[in-house]
C-alpha cells in the first residue's frame, strides 16, 4: 500500500505528464489519474470500494509512454511475463521508434519502472536472445499495432524496418524448427 506522500508524488507526476502530453485523450487520462491520486492522498480511501485496501485498477499491466522533447507522443499497453521481460520489450520498442521519440517510461500501475534516461542506472536483466519465442511474438504484435495506429510513432521508419526484420527472424526460426522436427 502506498503512503500518502508517495500518492502525492505520483499525483504530481501525473499532472506533469498531463501538462506535457500533446494527445488530448492522454492529457485527460493523466489529469483524471492525478485527481484520483490526490484524493487518495488526502482522504486515505479509494473512491472505488476495494475491501479496505488502496488498489490500482491497472496493476499487473505495463504501460509504456513514448517521449519526445519531454512530451508524451504515444502510450501503449504491454503484456509481459514479468518486470524484466517488460523492460526488455519496452527498450526494444523504444529502440525501434528512436527516430521519432527520444525516450520512454515504463509503468506498472502507479509504479514507474523505468524513468527518463538520465535516471536510468540499471543493467539489462536478460539478453534479447533469452526472451521466449512467445515474447518475441508479443513484440512483433506490439510493433505491428504501433505501425497501424494513428499515433506519431507509426511514422517511424526504424519501426517499419525493425518489424520486417523481426518478422523474418521469427519466420526463419519457425522453418528451422520444422526442419528439425522432420529429421
């Protein structure tokens, strides 16, 4: 359970994000979340009944924010097996879109997992080759969804190239598995 001070800080971060967001929908979502967090910090109770505990309705799901010039260009949900996999997927998605966005943040519910580049002092929890085929498929799905979205990152040439490369890699691995099964 978050303390009142932590809730206040999270509310301010949401307000900052709302101020920087260029997308009106994101601006509204950040503002609503800031008000909710501020209310929790002041009253100590959640406006939604939760059986006596403060709960985040988004917990367990990861959300990635693509940033450019300290503004949110786009946001995206990530489903991952755990925090380490979510971090690797987020970094891979950011790398694929780095020609249109400078940075990213990764959140799990109300907790910021990865902040801006200046604050990052972490090492990769896993190498890309250690990520399961299912998570690589998930990355391909996310990249294809970003390409077909109407968000600013959809114009990324690097994203288009990374998606084509991953699609080829997964297809060739699938062919290799098929050959090994026949022998």
